[in-house]
C-alpha cells in the first residue's frame, strides 16, 4: 500500500476492527447457544482455533494506537468456562435469555388462544339430556337440562 501512496493504517485498522467485531459477535452467539446446551463442541473448537490460529496475536500486536482488543482473551476464557462442564459430562442447567423466554411465552399464549374453543359436553341421563357449555380459557360453564 505504501508503494501506491495509500496510508496503510486506514485500511489495516478497519480490517482489524472488523475481524475483532465479527469474532466477538460470533463468540456472543456461541455463548448463548452453549448456555442452552447447544453447539458446545462447535464453540469449543472455535475457541481453540482462535487461540492457535494467530488471530488474537494479530490483533494484539498490530493494533493501531487507539484500538483496544483486550476484551477478546477474556471472552475466549469465558467461553472455555462455559464449555468445560458440558465437555466433562457434568450436569449443567440450561440458561435462556430473557428475550427468548418472552418470545416463547407469547407463542404459547397464541397457541392456547387458537386451540381453546368453547366446549360442549352432552350427557343423556335418566332425567333427560344435560349439556354443559363452557369456555375453557375463562373457566365459565353453564349447565342446561332438557327433558
């Protein structure tokens, strides 16, 4: 880049920043999955690859003044801590994000509303026909009897 008159720090700093941002985003996504007990092996392999690929060293040794990539090693160590119990076969409670819980609750409410229809139960007895009409969602029932 110096030969063609471009400042090498402009493109290089943007490239390093992008590598850092995308790596952190992927680690965050994997952390959410591991918290749910999913993709543990994928997360573990990605963290090992990060450690031995030279990406973290590239970021730490070639950062332009003003760039701080020091949070990446802590994220990697945190991912190791999340994966370790799963990989050692320990029983781990799943943890879900609050947004996922709200989404699941909303879907369940929609499902209950769609399935809950007025119930009609008819029984023939010696005293005549009895029918119970009701609403399962609101627990309102009415008994009627015909002879």
